[in-house]
C-alpha cells in the first residue's frame, strides 16, 4: 500500500493499489510516523495506484499543507487515467507540480539547487 524512502533530502512516498477512506488514513499515519516535522521536500508517486476517491485527494492536500507550512515543496508523479482528469478538474495542479516519474522530479529539484 505505501513504501516510503529518502532520496537525499527528498522523501519519496510510493503508493500502490486503491486509495480510499481506509487506506488514506493508513497512508497519513505512515507518512507522519516517518517524517515528523522536518521534511521539506516530498514526492508522492501514484504510478501503481489504480483508483483514488476524494479521501485520497484530501490526503494529498493535507500533505501539501504540511509541506507548505515548512516552506517546502511537494510533487506528484505517475498520474494516469481517470486520476489525471480528476486532478485537472479539481485544480490540484495549480498548487502541486506533477512529473511523469520520480526521477524527473528529482532531476528538476537537483538542478534548481545548483
């Protein structure tokens, strides 16, 4: 369901399966337990997610608010199918940048630090 790892100073959250009310609560707890209050860069990879309901969008927005409070940045990767349309309609892309892959996001963020 959720695999979290660090890549330098970026916290990468890889999600898998369906994201509904139950799983979004588990994901929130997992992210919180592993990040505390210090993570400023987060990538949420959705390339292995088949379905997401509104609680999944709420979970993403909650992580966005936490990172924004720390003056950090967050990105979404691997968005496909119906999620792409829903994220466009919801206006999510106005506040959160999307990339095709985790590597694409890492590459851009590293080039901004140079």
